[in-house]
C-alpha cells in the first residue's frame, strides 16, 4: 500500500473512532445527569402527593440531583399515568397506584396506554390498608355480626366510598364477594363526605384509609371492626385483621409504587430501585408512612411487578361479578 493510502486509511479509522467517543462517554456517564421529574397523577395535597413529596425529597439527597414532583391529575389517575408512559427524556418517572395500573383498565372501555406493557416497575413504596369502620349508632361488635346481618337482610346494609372504582368501593365489593352477600354501595364525591355521613349514622359502614380514619377512631367518633392488612398494625394492635375476623385471605390496600416508561434501560431501573430503597430507610419517611397506618415495603422491581399482576388477578373477578364500569 502506498504511503498516501496508508495515511488516508489511518485518518479514516481515527475519524470513525472519534465519532463513537461521545456516545460511549455518554453511555458511561453516571445517571442521573440532570433534574429527575416524578409525575403524580393526582392533585396536590392527597394521599399520593404527600407521599411523593417526602420520597422525592429523600431521593434527591441519595441521587445527588434535584428531584421534583409534577402533579398531573385527571381521569382517575389516567392522564398523568399516560404522561409517564410517553416520557422519553430518560429522567421522567412517576408513581403507580391501583386505579391507573390495575382497576381503571378493567372499568374503562378505552385507555390511552396498555397498563401491562407501557411501564417497567421500579419499586413498591407503601401498602396502605383500610379500616372497616362502622357508625356509632350500629350495634355490630364484630365482622361476623355485620356479615350475618347482611346475609339475613340482603341489600339493607349501606356502605359509603369516595367514588366508583376506588379502594373504598372495591374493598366493600370484595367483602360482599368473599361472603356471598348483597350490600348497597353509596358513592360520594370524596372520602371526607362519606366519612361525615358515616359519623352521622347515615351509612352502616365504610372502608377508610388510615390517615383519614385514625383521628376519628381514636376520638371514638367511629368504631373499627377490622383492618384489611395481612397483619395487625402497630398503631392499633387491638384491631384484628379481616382474616382473623373470619374472612380468610382478605387483603386490600391503596398501595403506592414507582414506575418508569417501558423504554427505560434496566441499569437506570436498578439505580432508582437502590436509591428509593435507601430513601425508604430515612426516619422521617418511615414516620410519615407508618404514622398514618401505612406499611413501608421497598424491595425489588420484580417483586413490585409480581404484586401488580396478583392485584389484576384478584380484582378482575370482583369487578366482573359486581358489573362495575366507569363509562
């Protein structure tokens, strides 16, 4: 080969190598490289939002980059969750909960995303059990007495909820499903309105979130017959689980986790999982969750994905039997 040709070949090889260096350097650059955005598919101030902000604060310290919360409410969590699915910047993720990931796809005829394919699970953050609470004018001393009455009086027991298809409602439907009873669901535009009518004796019972129910339970304004977790809660150890109360295997949670767009690299998922696990060990994060009756979870992406699949398998038959829709 002539010297000029050797020189041209060498220059071409060096140019090709140089063209790959920026991409390689970018691939090797530690993640995250900029602000991380976490989409909350609900309005500010609610259950998911308060958790998200505390976790985001702790997560930012672990990652060494700012972590911001972006509230994108609407359509029962579907609007914001769709934005998570379609994010492409590599630094936008979000929070997943029962409605947009599990039950809404069963309740709505049209969804803008495929809940089983559009996301990768990152980590389970919290299991938030519900308390089966009764009005102060009710004479039931146990879940068995309530269920026995429901069997003897089909449709006469009324229970309230924050709206059709939510955790309050579906927990009541699960109770009816597991006990083969008929109960009357009364939906409200918000859990606080239903809770007010419960205290006023206009409803027989209601499944309530811990953060909302605990003050009223502790003040004696309502009575808790059981809790929907697999184990008793440290906050109220005298309240049995529904399983202990005779409804074997009964579990219901308004859980919360973190999800990523399906295109997210596994290395980023692993880094986020590790970082959130570390954030969940912070005393102020644990205090916020456990202080309102929640259960800190953590764990692997695989465990969270398996849990979501189990939730779909559990709630599908309940929704079908009760013929619940949101359309």
